């Protein structure tokens, strides 16, 4: 299961009422609570093998870079910082639930963040075409 990217980008950062309801940290906790409830419900329905994926570096997604005109189309570090913090909370949730729910095999993976971040940082390692695309202004 995956959660968070659209919750932040299409909900928290674009709908002003969300930001008036929650700080970004409170919104992270809100989403982690939803994830906890969902995973617990799946467990009670018999689910024992669940994969939980963190969010990618949201500030480096194409739409975020395209709309970052003032930042010369660079990644938005604020969004990436939120992604890292949120991923840490998801990882903590996974550890907690594995202790609390007997027989649960919950795998947390950071590959959505780590792989995409690696591509952004070293595009040449992924081919000429990709390198030219990511270095275009």
C-alpha cells in the first residue's frame, strides 16, 4: 500500500483550508493514523503480508519542478524534507505494528524515495536520454 504523495500535493498544499486545520507535522500524524487504522483493519480481515511504501521526493516530481518558476525549476526542498520526515513516521509505524499484531509481516520500503532521489542526483547513470531530460532548463 502507498499513501501520502497526493494527500500532500493535491490536498494539503493546494487546499488552503487544510493548512488552516493542520500544521504539516499534524497532517503527517493524521495520515499515519489513517494508515494505522487501515493496516489494522486489513489485519483483522486476515491480511498478514503487507508492503507499505513511503513517498518519493515530492519536490522533484515533474509538476512541482515545472511550476517552481521562481526557483528556476529546481526541486522544492521543503516538499522533500516533508517526504523524508513522513517516511520516517511510516517506518516507525511499521515497526510498531509488527510488535503489536502477532503474525503480521509488514514490509516498509523507502525505494520510492531512494530510487527517485538517486536518479535525480546521478541522471547520467540512467542513460543519455534521461540525463539530457533532467538537465534541460
